[in-house]
């Protein structure tokens, strides 16, 4: 099997979705729906699609974190070397799940490498990490769990911005709905862009979500860290992004600290340099204005402190891989 859409198997690709007590419902059903829609598109072309199977260690009914119950088949019924894709959803109670799932984690460690590819959704990344599948690899997870993932597994390069990450045969995705983005990309790799576009249209989603993981507030993320000493500074920053000079000296003075001490402590507490923080605050402010206001691009660039449209465009391309104009076209209300 390959990820070449020109190669079409003669039988349906089998996709196993692992369920367990307290599994996240959308983590599980979002990718399932993508593969279901892909089946419709493939069958209309008289081509084999996907065999979608929900499994668990023991089989039987599994209650999701949201309270709905799903029926599962036991994993022992399936030979993993005949499985195309293994999908490991996350859970809002992932720490409890990890603590109570030693047998499942061992199974993933032993059997996941036999499948053609393995994918995790949201905090399901922790289960792959515990199984050793992400050692030395880059990975994504829900933005609120990125720091926890990096601390617990220092060998993993945690990508705070990616919607999903592919590292060889292992794919990881960000928070909850990003599992839909990941599944669409898997379908595109298997079946080609035309089929993936048809699925995206049916589900009324983007084939490739423009930009990076634009699912969180930079200010909110800063407040979730051990950085209370900078809360007032962050609020001031959000209100004063249009100022031409927001260098280290200015920010340090706001905190009544020397520039050197401020830079050191800020990086220690927030995980990024002051200059990078200012850039990301400006990027978020520009995104919101592009979504909600009718100001033109040049006005937004000046209001957010970029100075001119070209500098803002460069920042958008670097962080989100999309231009401000295209961002507005996709997301403007």
C-alpha cells in the first residue's frame, strides 16, 4: 500500500477506530464521518472505499465522555497487518484514561506498527506517546495540552501551531475538530484531490483549513501558563499593538524590570521571546479584524502595528501559510 492516489486497491481499505471508556465523541465520529462520505464518493465511481470499524480491547459497549454509548468489536478479531489505518481518538479525561489504560497502550505499542499508518486525534497523541510511537518525532495535540505533552515527553518536538502533523506513517492532529482536517488529508492521499474536495463540500468544511491552528486566543494561552506576573503586560499589549515601538526596553519598563532580566524571565515563563509574543499578539489582532471588520488590509496592518501591508502579509505567510486577503475571503463574517 502507498499514499499514491493513482494506486487503488481492489478491496476496501480497513480503518479501525479505537474506542475506550470516556473517549471523546467528536474525536471518534468526526474522522468516521469523513471516511463515510469518502465511501459514498468512491462507490459512485465504482471504486472500493473504506471499511470503517469501531473497536476496543474487549469489544461491547463503550460510553463516551459525553455520555453516548458506542458498540465495538474486540481488537483480537483483526489482524493488524491487514489493517490500512488505525485511528486513536482522544478524551477530555486523557490523564485518567492514560493511567487506566496500560493494556491498551501496550497493545498500541505492539500492534500499531503493523498497520500501514496510525493517526491520533486531539489528546489521543498522549496514547501514541505513551506507546513510544512518537519518540524523536514532531507531533500535534490540543493547544491547551502542548506544554504538558512536551514536559512529559521531552523527546517529542511539539508543534504548537499545526492543525495536524505527519511523520512517516504516524499522523497526529490538534484539538477535536482538527481530526476532520486530518481525515480529509488521509482521504486525499488515498483517493486524490477530487474525492477529498467532494467530501469537504458534502460536510461543508475546508479541504485544507487555511492557516495554522487558529483555534485559541494568544492572550488566553498566555494566561494558562505560569505567567501571572505578565498578565497586566499582556492586557496592555492587546490595547496598544498599534504603537510603533514595542521593543524589549518598552516592555521591560512596563514591568519595572531591566531589559536583560525581563527577557530572561519572560522566555522562562511564557516559552517565547518578547519579540515573538508581540508578533503573535499582532497576528491575532489582525486575524480578528479581517474576520469581523470592513477595514481594508492597509488600515488593519497599521492598526495592528505591522506598519504596512507587506510586513503583515509576510507574517501571515510565515505563521499561517496564507495571505491576509485569502484569510479574509475564507473567514470574514
